[in-house]
C-alpha cells in the first residue's frame, strides 16, 4: 500500500501569500494575558476551497508561521464559522507557536456548500480534507486536531478511521454522543436543545447575529419553555423551523433508528492516537469526557485529563490560558517530540471548596464509598435506618415546575449558584448533615440510591449535592436526573448517576442532599400523566414519596495533610 504521506522532494515550492490575519483577530489576541510568548509572525490565506466527500465546497482559512522550515498541521473543523473567536483562539495563537492551522467551516455552514446535518457527514468530510492536505506543498505529513464542543465531535469522527498522518488530538469540552446532549433517560434537555439551536443557526453567521439571537432566546425562554404544546414553540426565538432540531427533540429513545451511528464512543475503544481531554466540573459535556477518558485508558491509549472549575463556555474564556497551555504542551509533545511542557501525571483536577489543583495518576482515584441516609426532619446521617418507612413527601405541579438553577448547562446560567432560596420551595426536599468537625474530600462519581413511590406512576426526580457554609449559603456541586417509573404506589428502587466531582467540604460546612420533581427549563417538565411532553396540553400534579433505604453515595477520600 503506498504511503499517504507527501514526498517532500516531489512537492513544488510553496510561496506564502502576503495576507495578515484579520484585524479583529489581532485585536482580540492583544487582550489576552498569561499566554506563551509567540514564536512566529503569522500569515493568512482565507477562503480556500476544499472539496468535501461529495464534492461540495468547504470554505477553509489557512494560518501559517511566516518562517522557513517544515511545520506540522492542525485541522480545526467547525460549524460555527471561521471568525471570532475561532480565528484568534485557534488560527492565530497556534500558528504563532509553529503550526499550520486549517480552520474549516463544516458543510452547510459559514459559506460552505451542501446541507448541514448534525453528525452524518463529519467522518467523510474530515477524510476528504486530509486527502486534500496531502496535496499541499506545505503539508509535512504530521497532523493534529484540536477544538471544543462540536469541534471535538468532528475529531472523534476522523478518529473512527484515523489517517496515518494523525499523531495527536486535543478534545476540549468535547461532544461524542449527540443523544446524551439532548436527552437524559428519555427526558428532553430542553435548555441545551434551544442553546444548540441558536449556536448552530446563528454563530456561523457572525458574532453580532449570534449575540442578538442569544439575547432573544434569553428574553423568550419562559414563554417558549412553558408553551402548550411545547412542539414548535422555539420558532419565536430562532426565527424559523429547524428540521434537525425538531428531529433531535422528538426522538427521545436512544434505541431509535434515528440515532444509529450518532454516538462516536467506539473510536476511543480502539484508538492509538495520543489524546488529551479537557473539561470543567460544570461543563454540560463533562460526563462524556469522563466516559471517553475511561475508554481510552482501557484501550491502552496514551491520554491525559484536565478538569477545571469551568462551565462549557468559561473553559474557553476565564479558563483559556490554562486550556491553551495544556493543549499546546500536548501538541508539541506529539507533533514536535518536545515533551518539556507536559505535567508529570496523567490527571490534573481543580478541587472545589479550597480553589487548588491536584495532580493524580488516574481518574477516578481509589476512594471508599460512603452512604448518607435521609431521615425525617430534613436530616442526613451516616447511620442506616433500621426500619422501612416513608421519610418525606412532596407535591410536584408541572403547571408550576420547580425551576432549574445553575449546574452543567450550555447557557450563561451554568455553574455554581446559591440554592438557598430555591430550597425554600414546598416542592424541594433537603436533607442536611451536621457541621463537619474535619474536612471531607469527595473525589470521583457521585450517585443516589432512591426508593420512591408516586400517585400516578409518572414522575421525574432531580437530585443534587450541595455544600452549605456556616452562613447558610447552599452551593450546588453536582447533580443527576432520572425518570421515575412506579406502579400501584409501591416504592421503586433506582440508582441516579450524579456526575463526578473533586470537592473539599471544609470544617463547619454541611453536606446537603437536595431532591425535587424536576429542574425546568433545563429538562422539559414531566406532565405527570404519561402524555408526550412535546405535545401535551394537560398537566397532572403528582405526589412523590421518598422512603428509607434511599441514600446519597459519596466517593470519600482521606484529606492530605
């Protein structure tokens, strides 16, 4: 089989074009602090046409170091346009550090031809772009990929059949399973779906249209999320029907043929390309990152994990200096054979509650699971109850749904928030432990074991871990959601994954377990009667009873001296 790496001796000489990166990108670059000093001046070759798998033109901008010599190439494929912030963050910054950067608009976006499909064309179009690269006189046969969110999905798509030139990947707050982005246990992640709709429909049109659409969605979120029926209500904010958005909102069953081939979990199970993963504790895609890290480690693939105190968006804003440094170190190590910037351990996590970083050999670290049990009166204890009995009951009314507050979202409302006011609602249960006499570290996946019953057999349960300080401020750490299926008011037992965390509960703080019947509009409200949430106009209040032998399960570890 002939090598697909270009023959440097046979390539024609390349004369770099004279263009400079866009002024807006250079101006944004000047505002960043704490980034590595640039190594090279940067040139720009905009609007290059690359043929997609079916021949559709993919518009591509080429950034390059203005210097003699061979440089490796980074492929960045995006459905969000090639302007701000992608141009300075990926095109300009990485070219300054000695990389050709190929920043490409996915088909049907940013002026590229064809029709955008949420996931179905990325593998073939990525391969077509690599084939085009092989013919470029400046391509030296060494390729890496980098990018966040959907720009991570296109990396996993290329990794499903990795070309031999691909030597490193950096997936930042990345996606690999579209179903899990839009649904949780068959319930629609409504706020995420609307945020993705705005991003996909407007961001590639430019920063101003995107910001205008984002603000419009914020103003109309309540009207959209409480519309009866819910189906189609987004049009007032997004401006038109989006068939792909209707499709992802409608198909709530992960086993539906619609989702066949959407998940790119499998490439990580056999990948040999060194891959760095970056996420935040309040990233809407954090669980997907942890899943891929585990698959890569099981496959024996060289990998690294960085988890910061970030949301999906703040990782690329406040967290950008650290995210960029981590990404650059990984790419230099594997594309330049320069490991000098790598940290000594595979994992680095931010410890909430004390605002420090900790290096670990693996994730999750070895911990002992400790169970905290709810008891009447709103208390949380480590002593298991002796008898089986109801602990507490609350009424969830979908006509007045329990509001969502913070947590892992795609919107600006994500992150840690004070839950104290929310917890005064009658439809929110809280169980709180005693003030701690010594610090408690929680590192790893958190879960809840629920024994619960309902009147109607149709209900959701939202469960959250909070840190309560001596002043009564209750801050969310991590949470989970489950669709509760019960029969004849008998208790059902279910385990609720509540994501992962690395958090220290300080002396004097208290551990709190919060339970409610939903978190709206983060999740579409359960109508309480078995009707389809997108189409129903009828709501039935439901009473949910929590029984003994329910437990909050925490991965506790000894605190370092």
